[in-house]
């Protein structure tokens, strides 16, 4: 593998935290997995990596990193509806996780890598005349504004339910 590939660079640090979407999507409180995909690789348990950092550097972090060929997906799983997700907590995970990731990339400057931040939440039942349902379809948790503050680190921010990822990323990022 090319020594300049992001997979090689991050695997050198994250290898001990290799995992799966199934394991990183586990909701301890409800004792269930949001995803059943145990095949997609390489997926790393970013929460576990963050716990190894000094206390001031890991108060909040996204659940997983998936490395595609030229795309890095930073993934946060939420086994709840968008309306019940704590926005300040999500924003803290976004900021803190991005800071940890940029520290990991300080000695590595890939030129052709896309960075995508994904929030995967529980599938919602369609309720076409419910204002909360309509609002949830545009939920972004204020992440675009924070991304601008961080110099537009992410090329794309996707906040969708698990079914969206099953359909849109079945070959790259799947929660089947």
C-alpha cells in the first residue's frame, strides 16, 4: 500500500481499535445495535481510541471512523429520533472529535482525501402532517456552522436515518 495513503497512516495508530459498524453502533442503555454490519472494513472504534488520550482531550468523540479508498467517514450513531438528540453534546463530539482527528493528521497531509461527518440515527416512521417529522428531515444539529468555524474541514456533513445509509452507501458505508 502507498505510504501516503490515509489508510496506512491512520491504521498505524488505530489498528488496536479495529471494530465494526455493528459493534460501534451498540447502544448500552437499550442493549441493541443500530447497525448489523460486521463486514465493512476498515472500521475503527474512535471512542476507544479517544479514551486513551489525556483527560482534557477526550471528553466527547464520535463513535467510529471508516476509511474508504479516498474518503474518511467520521460516524456518530444515535439510537434515538433526531428530536431527542442533545444538540450541545452532538456539537461537542463534532468539535472534539475533529480536533483529535486533525492532531492525528498533523504529520500527514493527504491531498485527495474527502472528509465526511455522518450522524446516523434511528429510522423514523413517516408522519407527513407532523411538524416534528418535517423538521427532523432537515436536522443538522448546527454542525455546518461549526464546520465553517473549523475552516471547513469536512467536505460533507450527512445527518440521516439508518435507512438512508443502507440505500446510499451500500457499497461503501453500510448499516445493513
